[in-house]
């Protein structure tokens, strides 16, 4: 009787182990082992979409799994950002991370996410140059000349940016305020319209990414780069950071995931990104987007995004910018 009972116990244990094997095997699978989705908050064809598709191609080759681009445009990228905040934090759903939805938009429209708590900032790849420039026949040869004249002539400087209430609008307004300058901001629908306004004489200064062809043609003069990184083709142009302006906002592209991603999964993403940004193909992408390589790992990217978000929270009320 005892032998029969012991035999039943052994069989029961063996059966349990066999049934459990798939679970143990699944837990031991190395990331990634299934398709990955990159949510993009902008339409097909833009810079953010191009960047994300290039990253997807690289990851498919590296990880040998499908990498899907899911475009969810609308509301300045905040629809996609809201979806990311609700995603499972297993590393299989990430999103393009850009400046506005993660550092600016929550202060202007109610959002369902908190940039300081709801995301894992995996890595930054590049920054987009958005300098302040004037027409080439302008009397302003330097940023200091523009600011000196503007201070002596209140509200006579008419200026704009590619995006009202965007990062460069806030950083430039903060610089003017710190210098005691009263200038007149003229809103446009986008960078192309604002460029027409500058070339047509409706405004005297513009901060936008649409500068390269006009700078190459000699129709505009760059006075300062609004972000903290130098423009490689124009090393003589100072940055807002070098000019000691209150804030220099990086117009960044990166990848973020939901909050609470496991450390080992974060390391897999970091490792892939660190190798990716050293490839010739990445430099070709950066040149195509007229950006600057600016890789940041998880820790540095987290500090950068949360730092800018915190600074925006202090500046926006002080600048009395209108909320939508």
C-alpha cells in the first residue's frame, strides 16, 4: 500500500513538472521573442515618422522579430503619448518621444498622463536644430544686437516660431523676459507659413527648423541656436545655453516606454540603441533630417526630459502664455 501511494505521489509530481515546463520556458525566453510596436504620434512622412521607421528597420535586423510602426497622429502627439502610458510595461510597446507632448503640452491642455511618472525614457537619438534667424539684409548681425535694439524699442520687434507655445516659443520668450525685452509675437500655422512671413517682411526674426535651404542660399542669417547643441554646419552660431539664456530646450527624438519597465528590458533597448547610433546608416538619417547626433542613455534621457518638463512648469506661468 505504501509503495503504491509513493508511486502515485511521484507520478503526480512528475506530471506537475511536465505541465509547468512551458511556463518556465516562457519565463526564460530572452527579450525580444515576439513582435514590437512603436507608436508614432505623427503622420506618415514627417521627421518623427522617418526616424521611427529607420529604427524599426534596424531592430528587425538586430532582433529578428517584426517591428511594427503604428501611426496615431493628432493633438500634437498627445494621443499617442496617452496610449503609451496605458501600455503593458514589458518592452514590446514603445513610442516615439519628442519634446512637445512630453515636456510642454501637459501645461496647456489637460492630459491623461504625467510625464514625470508614467514613462520609461529609454534613449534619445538626435536633436533637431531650430535656430533664431533673420533675413540676410537685416541690420542685426548678432543676437546681442537684436536684443539691444529690441530693449530700446519696446514691442517693435515682430517675431515668431514654427509652433506657438512650443519649446522654442517658451525658451525665446524666457530669454526676452530675462533681458527686459517687450517684443510682439506673431502666430503662424507652421514653419513654412512663418518663413514666408519672415521673407515677406511681416516679421523680423523667426525660430524654426525650416532654415537649411534658405541658409544655404544666403537669404537668411543665423543668430543663435535655441537648443543646447551646436549646429555642426554652423559652429560659429552660439546656443541659448552658451548665451546663458534661462532655458535651452532640446528638440529631441527618442524612444520611451510605459512606466515600470524591468531593468533587464531597459538594458536590452539601451544596448541596441548604443550600437545603432554608431552605424553609418544612422548618420545618414541624421543628415537627412538636418539634425545633430545626440545619443543619451536611459538615465541621461530621463534626467533631460524630466528636467525640461520641470523647468517648463516654472516658466509657463511666469510668461503668461495663453492656454488652449
